[in-house]
């Protein structure tokens, strides 16, 4: 399979209407354009009627044409559709606000000008956990606190990064972990990997992480065995060594997307999103952050 696009959307129902006018299942069927079929990505939906939002996930090939069909079907009920899109051939998620034909910013790579015409998703974090070290003194100018997990140290640090959040289910053996939507597969880093020019071990420089983290990245890769990024208590990115290799899981979602346009949509709405949807899932997604699922070990 190729050109698998993970499409995550938040449909905002018009405030003057009963949000139940839009069924999440019917909306997802409209987005997939094939009566609910999806391309290599499991479908998922959640209706947060209290804040007038419907969350969906599906897969497409090449693009996000399903948004046009969904708008044509439900235009009289919808204020906008926010879309986070990741193509397996690209590096990072992109973000767009769709409010009718011609309003979506995302376009594929424009080869002639060698640039991407879109807005890249910025994902925030406010805490880092490191494991496998006796004490992470000298790692950042920060106070490290031991956690109850034993051998795991935590510190508060704010920043953001770029990320590509694939949700395809083509690789069933890649140790899936829980995410706010459907299980995600791990990415493997070879222990013997040597960085190429302009790259670092976890590619943190390319992902635009803060310089102080990029500076100590090679030491973490060499000495630690666990690294975890969190946002408001929820694990959003996880690295763990297994069988002399590093594995990575990317669990970013709407709650830690900090692009100004998305945050400006409606602050009250976003506050409800955090409490209703991601608050409900936080315990499920953050328990035993360094433990392998029993069925995936």
C-alpha cells in the first residue's frame, strides 16, 4: 500500500442548531465517499454534543477530497471542519480549516517550486520523563524529580515540535499502543544507526524541538532507555528501548495542537474539548507509560 493518508477532523456544528442534526456515523460516511469505507486507516468517531463538535478519523489515498463531499452534504449545519492530515510519504502533519469549496489551505507538494503550501501542525508538551539513568543531573538546566515508577525522572519544560501521526493498520506486528483514537504502531530506530548530515538520532532538530533538547539528544539516545513527552498529564510521544533498539510512538492529537488558528477558533470550546474528550481518555492513554502491552511484547 502507498500514499496512505490519515485524516483526522473536527466538525464544528453551527451554534444556532441542535448538533444532533449531524450524525457522526453519517458524517464519516460522507467523508469517506464510499459508504463508510476507508483506505488502510481504521475509522473512528466521537460526538461531543455538549461543545458542538464531532471528531472523526479515516484513511484516504493521496488527499482529503472527502471534506468536499461532507460539506456538500451537511453545509447547512456546519460552521467549519478542521483537518489534521498526514501522508505516509511526507514528514509531518498539516493543518487546515475547511469552510467550503476552495477554502482548504492544504495542497500536495508543489514540485516545481520545491515547497509545501500548507500549515504544519505544532504540538505542545509541558513535561518530559527520562528513564534508565541513575540521575539525569546535567541533562538540561532543570530540576528532576523521581517518579513512583522507579528509575524514571520527570521535569517540567514547555515547548513544541512537529510530528507525523500515522494511524494506518498495515503493520500489525509493530507493537501497537493505545492512543486517543485507534491503536498506533511503533517506529523502529536501529541502535547502530549513524546520523547523516543535518540529522540527529531521533531527528529532534528536524522536528523543531527546543535547542536545549537537541543539544543533549545524542546523550539521551546513548545512555537512557525511556523518554516520554507529556501534555497536561497525557503521553503524546514515547520512546523505549527493546532488544537493543529504540522504538517510538506518536500519540499527538487535537488537545496538544497549539497552532494559533486552531486555538483562536473558540477558547471556551477548546476548554470543553479538553475536559470532555481528552480528560475521559487521559487515564487510558497514560497508564504504565513504559510498560509493554501484554499482547504486544
